[in-house]
C-alpha cells in the first residue's frame, strides 16, 4: 500500500504536527523529521493504525495511548552519574568553583527523565556543602517519567555507577535489587513539568545540566535553546551538556568553553 493510500504523506504529516501542537502544545517541528516519523510510524504500525488523521483521534480519546506516544518521542533512558568521568570533573572542579562564590546554589536538571541526574546532583551537594540551602529544579516534558522521578525507586542497573558507601548512605534497599532514594536526598529537589521548547526559563541559575536531551532537536531548536540557557544563568554560571553534544557555536551565544561538556557564562556579561 502506498503512503498516500495509508494517509501518511508529507502533507498528512504536516497536518498531524499542527493537530498535535494544538492539542498538546508539543511542537514536533522542532524535532528532526526523519527520526520522529520513523518512531511515530512504528507506534502506529504497532497499534494497527493506518493514517495520521486516525492516530490523532486515538490520541485525543485514549490517555494511555497518549502517554505511550509522548514516551516514544522523548526516549528517557537514564542512570545515576551517567558518564562518571564528567561527574568527577563536576564534583572536583566546577561545583567547588561555584561554591567558592556562593554558599547556596540554584541548580537545574533540564530533561531529568525519571530522576537519576538530579538525585546524583543532590548527593554531590550533600557531600560538598551540606550546610548550604541549595535548590535543585528538575524538569521534564513527560509527566509519566516525572512521577517515577518523584517516587525515586531504582534498579541496581541504574545505580551501577554509585559507589557502595554512597549506596549504603543515600538509599534504602527494597529487595529484588531495587533501592529507594532517602528523603534527605529528595528534600533538595523540586520536580516540575516543563517543555524546553516552549515554556519560560528561570533566571540567575548557577548551574544547568542538559544532557542527552537535544539529540532529536533540530539545529534551529538547539540554537534557540542554548541562547535561552545563557540568559537563564547568572554571570559566572555554568552549563553542562552531554559528552557527545558539544555546542559548536558556543562563542556566538557568549559562552566560554571550560572543559569537555562544560561552558560558562563569563562574569560581567
Ligand atoms: C535520554 S533522557 C536524558 C535524561 C538525563 N538528562 C540523562 O542524561 O541521563 C531525555 C529526556 O529529555 C526529555 N525531553 C525531550 N524533549 C523535551 C522537551 N522538549 N522539554 C523537556 N524535556 C524533554 C525526555 O522526556 C527524556 O526524559
């Protein structure tokens, strides 16, 4: 059957994007089209749905299918201290640098998935400056993963980079190789739903982590995002990205490159 017969032409996809935007506020035109379409088509095939028009109706009427759709678009694999050598640099160099300027830090894990990233950050803050009144904001567009993040329960696989002393100190064993984050770690974090492509950003942040989130964003969407991150940081504040996601145009935004994956908004700018 041709794409036209199935109701999956380029025009059908454009209409689908417009319908989804109107329905959910999620703007699929900011995501790379080929990858997105492959994922969406895969989901539709799985559900036995032919046309994009039919799929919009299903998404409107079936919240479970809608949640499945968001999940599929945004892949949310995560683990504690992901890429441990970058976390080592954050722990030994950059958080101490920020703490030398301010005792209480405002940190943002943008695209936090089910929580390992903000919890890893909270553990570092408890160890490096336990007296501080730090705030960690953790956001994601997907409310299903945010609910899991708030729950704070993980398999040993997601905890493989957590050292045994940290595991003993900050987690409660639940049995069956599952662990729950302790309340004193949770206390530092506020979880909130937030779409990086459309929602307003906070101001005066000391550190933003945005790692493994932008891989399906178009160049244009990334360009806008990095300018907004720059504006959201205080002068002297830092941005940490994924190890394989360097900001090619960092100078254009005003950043200084500090180390692999770390950028700084210079003092006085
Ligand atoms: C692979 S996870 C990354 C989790 C964590 N940062 C890490 O590195 O382990 C990507 C997350 O980005 C989120 N995401 C995708 N598009 C987003 C958007 N427009 N706004 C906010 N979060 C988004 C997804 O829901 C997903 O949870």
